[in-house]
């Protein structure tokens, strides 16, 4: 039987240490158990963190709130029924519609989702590009895209571009439940992260008006050889002009300049145009995340 120990945030040092220990241990899976927004919200007390205990031993951890549940079991404690027991205990205290992420599309998560009445709702692909492999003919991703007369690409200007970027991001991702909801406060949180560099945040502007028409935000942590296409977007008015490809090429060039050997990105599986673009640049499948949803009970 699982005991769930909740905490309003991660300010308690002992609780936080156990929480992060379990989260770090799951890196053996090859992917993170919690997405970035969930961790930001947990740290700020906007979602509830919890530990899963069995006989005073911490066997798992999770985050609950904003209609979502993330749950992970310590790899050393798996196949003992802790996941099912923890999920049952959390659901007993939770009402309303709820989504459950399975990072890496873990087979055990599919079994639990079916047992507790969740159905697959979204599929998120993680794609990867080897930046050391010679570029295929015609792609030219080893050089920045040619400048055009109507658009210029330059670095983000902290304090000046914040509001305009948040508005454009909300427009581009209006149908996206996480990305489109980012606020200026969320942007400030990310700007405060040690990995943030304004020159890695590429902004496309209309050369005549200076209006922001697209962006490609890159994320490189601790001089890692892996750089992430953190988020990329193009204003609907500028769609169909090749701006997305140009921003991708500029981003890949920047990652190479920063010494990255690999590029990662996440994309919704049903975003056909984006998936086609990324595959045309040589990105290949790495992992799959699935979000399961259950109606209000």
C-alpha cells in the first residue's frame, strides 16, 4: 500500500532532496520524468509535489495540479506494484478531468492508463539530429540561411522584446495547452535560468517595420554537446514564405557555433507541416511521450 506525502512546494530541504533523487535516478530511462513547466510550477507552489512511500521508504515522486499528473517510480523499486498503488491513492483524492503524461511511452504506463480509465489524447515526438554528420545535398543546414530583403534575424532584447514575444507566442500556440499559456512572468523565470543567453534566442523581424514575425529559441545547458530547439514559431501572417525553414537553419548554425554535436526538439505528432520540415532537415525519432486523459469523476 502506498502512502502519499504531499508538499505545497519544494522549499523543505529534506523533501526536495528525496524528490530530486527519484527524478535524477530515472535518467536511466533516457528521458526526464517531469517536464520543465511542471517543475517550475512545483517550485513556485502552483502545483503540488508529492513523494510515494512504502514502509517509510521513498519509492516514487510526482507532481499534481493544473489538471495534470506526473508520476514516476524509482527504477530500483519498479515491478512491485508501487505505480498502481500510488496512482490509486492520488486519484482517490482527486476530482475533475485529469491528464497523465507517459514520458517515453513506457509500457507500464499504458497498462496503468487502461486500468484506471485513461485514453491516449496527445502524442509528443522527440526528434534528434546529429550535427557532426555531413549535411545532405540541398539542405545547407551547416550555414545560416541567406538573408532576405524583408526579414532580418537577430538576438532577443531582454526587457524590450518580452511583451511582444509573449503575445506572438500566444498567437502561434493558441491551441497548445502549455506553450500558448506562457506569461511574461514565465518568460522572466526562464531568462533567470543559468542556460539562458539572449543571442541563442533568435528573433525574425520585418525589415521595414521591425515587427516580430517569428523566433527560434535555443537551449544549451552547461556547455552540453546537446542543444535543443526549445521553441520555434512563425506569425500566421508570415506562414508559407519559408521563414520556418530559415529560422531552423539559423538555429542549427548557431548550435554548431556553440559547439553542440546534437540537436533535439519536441513536436506534436499531428503537426504535419512541422514534422515534415524537421524530417526534411534530417531529424530522426528519439522518444515518444503520450498524454492520457480521463474525464471528470
